[in-house]
């Protein structure tokens, strides 16, 4: 059993090195792992930092020659992991801004014994978020409330970007949806993927995580206004599909 970690990277020169070190510290002694870093047209030194890291750690670097957005980066990473993994492997996605602690990957792998997807949740008992700007907390809670009401999902943190997938499920999704496994360009990609998993009959559970925004070097890449608009569009789209039961 192997664990693939997908890191979407856009201008993360300050964060990706300490993150890869701590992934290695946590996972290295426990199980075989491989990092798939998707450098999405960064114009800082992210690419050089990743190349240096790949000399010492199992890091594969994929890339886009220009910035295509978080959704495209996740799609590139997930399709590569679906191709490279065996059915009993696991695939984790997490932010590369060093705010997600890799120690939670071990909890996720345990929980994945009884689920297809494990979401690292800030909002279940034991979950914590520190140093997150108030407007981001409000946005995330509001979207989660709407998602729960619209889709009756038994999930508290459907927008968390820290997830673990069973590779067998990912392979099924990638065969079904191919390049359209993620169609969102930006930050709504995580929710889109989760809704597709649920609609395809996947079992999703949550484990508590600590998200520490104080560990982030540099500013958030999220553009607030366009992200809100994209969430509204995504929710309408999926709601319509829900009503017409056209989804596969
Ligand atoms: N590949 C790619 N990754 C992105 C882009 N924008 C953000 N990211 C990555 O997506 C993750 C989430 O962005 P981040 O700034 O941490 O958002 P926040 O933590 O929600 O404020 C990080 O790993 C970023 O490097 C992008 O345009 N392309
Ligand atoms: Mg982040």
C-alpha cells in the first residue's frame, strides 16, 4: 500500500520546502509515499525549490507552462495519481501553503479503511482552525450551511482542501469523467469533486484537523469575489442535475 500526496503549487517558494520536510518526517517511517507536485505556472522560485527537493525526496514534478488555476492543477495531479496508483493505494490532496499538518494523513488512512473519501474537517469535534481571517471563516461556514441544506450531505466541512481518496474510487471517477473529473477552474474544485463522489455512491467520512493559517508564508491565492460567484454557479448547476437526476 502506497500513499500519493498531491500538492497544487502556485508561488509557494516559502512554504513547500518545510511542508515536504514534515511530510517526510511523518510518512517516511510509516509507509511508502510519493509526492506529486503540480507547479501551476509559478513565477517565483517554486520550480527550483521543487527540483532541489526531488533530489532527496520522492517528489515528481508536473507542471503547466502558464497559470491555469487550482482546479486544473488538482485535475492534473489526480489523473496522474489515478494512472500511477494500484487499487489498494491512497491519494491525499492538501494545500502546499503549510497550513495543513501532514500528521493528519495517518488519521485519514485509518479512517479510509471504512470509507472511499476522508475529509480533513475543521468543524467536527476536535477540529480547530487558528489565525484564519474572519471573512474567510464566515464564507466557509456559509457555504457549508448551504451545501448541507441543498444536498442533505452529512458533512460539516465540504469545502476543506485536505482529503484522502481510496485510489480505487479515484480510478473509477477518472474512467467515468476523464478530463472533466474537475471542471471548475478555481477554489470550487474541491466541492465539485466531493459532490461527484457522493453522486457516484462514494462513502465520505470526516476526521478532525488543525488548520493553522499562521504558518502560511505569503498571502492567500483565493480571489474572494470570483470564488463566491463560482460557488453560486456550481451549487445551481448541481442542484439542477439533482432535480433532473441526470447525473451518472
Ligand atoms: N496550481 C495552482 N494552485 C493554486 C492556485 N491558486 C492557489 N493554489 C494552491 O491551492 C492551495 C490553496 O491556496 P491557498 O492560498 O492556500 O488558499 P487558502 O489557504 O484557502 O487561503 C495552495 O496549495 C496554493 O498553492 C493556482 O492558480 N494554481
Ligand atoms: Mg491554504
